[in-house]
C-alpha cells in the first residue's frame, strides 16, 4: 500500500469487495445511514478505515450480520475469493418459522374450492 503503515481500506469498498452489497454506492448508503458498527462503535462515514481484526456489525436483508475482517481484497472477485476475506460470526437462527400455509392444511383441494364457491352465494343484487 502507498504510504506504508498498517494495511487498511475504506469500509464501503471492503463491504463491496466481500460481496455483502451489490454496489459500492449501496454499501456507502448503508454506512452513511449509521447502520454499521466497527468494533462496537457506530460509524457514519463510508471512508472509515478497516483492516484485519476489525469486527463489523450491519444489517443485510432481514438479518443482522456480524463478521470479522480477515484480509483486504484487491478486487471484487468471485464468491469463494470474497468469502476468504471474512469470518462469519453471525449466530445461526433455529427459530425461523416455516412458510405460512392455508389454515395449516396447505393448498385448498378442488373439493375445498367447490365448497368455497357454493358458500359465496349467487350474483350480486
């Protein structure tokens, strides 16, 4: 790295390299919104420097991700290369409910549909 010293890179760039966000501007928007923590400190600048050993906490979809930075990426490469940049510390969720079903019975059968149609009554008056 130019300038020597400890290796570090911008937070938004690292999140993009590690493939947590589809675009760098989306990563910067999440950081600017104050939704990212670096080592338990809230960060609101996308230019915040991160390096190996830092712990990041941020939302991704409906989950809160906790990752430890292991390395800095030189490019936004394929997924296996991106997964080598971090250690995922996010706790596994066992309490995820199954997809909702129709009254616990699944899809209505043809017989159920006929009964629903009969109960609806005739044409509007």
